[in-house]
C-alpha cells in the first residue's frame, strides 16, 4: 500500500487566525477558488499538540465522526468543522484530490496561540505560507464569549472569567480557563511565526479592515498567495453567526451527551411547520446584550493593564 505521506500533496498554506477573527469566512471564500484545495476537515489541529493536550476531552467530543471511515470515503468528502487528526498518515489523506492546485492547506485557529505549531509547521514544510487573521481584542473577546454562551460553555459574567484567567498568570491555557486574553496576545504569537518563517511568508490581516475595505484586503491576500483574485468586487462571506439559546445549561448537556446534533437536525427539518417554528423559538431566542456597559468597561481596563490596546489588533 502506498504511503499517503509520500503520494499526496503536502500542505503549503496555513490559515492561523485567532478565534472569531473571520477565519471561517476566509476559509469559505478560498474553498471556491479553482487554484485552492483546503482540507475537508477545516480544523484538523494536527500541529498543535500542546493545545490538544490542554483541551483533549473537549476536542474529542467536538465532532463525533469515525475518522477512519471518514478518510476511507471517496473525495469530495463532507465538510467537517473540527476534528483532531493526530497521525501523519491520516493528515496526508486530507489532501487527496488536491491534484495540481497551487495552494493546498487548512485552517486551524488553535495554531496561532499554540507554542508548538510554528515549529511543527516549519518542520513539515519550511516553504509554507502563513496567513494570520487578528481582531481588536475587546471585540474578539466579546464575540468569543457570546459564542461560548451560545454553546453553554460560559455561565458566569465575562469580567469574572477574565479575572480568573489573569490570576493564573503564565500557567493559563485553553484547558484551565476561558483563555480569552491569551488568545488575544498577538504580538508574542506572531514572533513565534517570524522566528521560523521569513516575513514574506507571513501575511497578517485585521478583521476590521477586511470588513471595512474587503476588496483591497482580499486582493492583498490573493497576491500573497500568488493566485488570481476572482473577477469583480470582493467581499467577505458572513459566517459563524451563533444564535442565543434560552437554556444554556440544557444546551451544554445536550452537547456533552451527543444529542445536540439530533435536536438541531429535528429543529432544522421542522422549520416549515408551525410546530417546528414554535419549538425553534422556544429553544433559541433573539440575541440580547450579554455584556453590560459596566462589564465591558471592566474588561477594557483589564486589557489595558495587560498592555493590550482593547481597540487595536496587536499585529506588530
């Protein structure tokens, strides 16, 4: 049997944006390009063993798929958001079907905050291109918190979670706290990538500019990748808009038990019926303000104490 690590294309592109900084939108845009092939598992988390160790139990539950069966299925495979792919052979299988496409890669958000990922990616392919997406810390954290609330992962006020993280000091990580601030420390994270990759191999884009000036920023991205930009004005697809749930603890319990996809499927399939719409309105609610102005001011003060400008992406 052929060794897939030798017979399949090697990834040469890594999108390592911070969580809630537009990575899913950019991933979706690139998947539609004729010269790009991205992993059918959007976030295989192959090179961030340190983060994998921190969040192992949660990561194993994130997407319940039979990886062996999934990789044995013919391409094109169904898109899976996140599933840890540990072995080199399994990782190589992700890029079957890439053919002669010039850009072959994946998007694992944990790679930016992982201390191990930059060196591991360089060892795998020293000629890889690294695209980093960042977002001003205050908005990124607020959006991250809203997502965690929608998933039933955060029950307490945002300032309390940040104060708990900061009290852990250098020992804070994805496994023992929310890691909202840790995921927003872009400067040291970028230094690790510049330690292994030349400046021309790393492109940093800010979420705010992608939203405000999408055509210019996306053309910059396509130029960095060395592929032609699509015709016409470019825009960023809107993705990852989480809905608020009325009962976070119930929602969290359903996710832990594995029943959440079943419930979500039932709600989605019944949307055309009056009973289905009523059930959906009971389970989900309109987004409300999750962080008060005073809580947001407290978070802003904590970020400034940490040397993070709450309103600027720390990309230097």
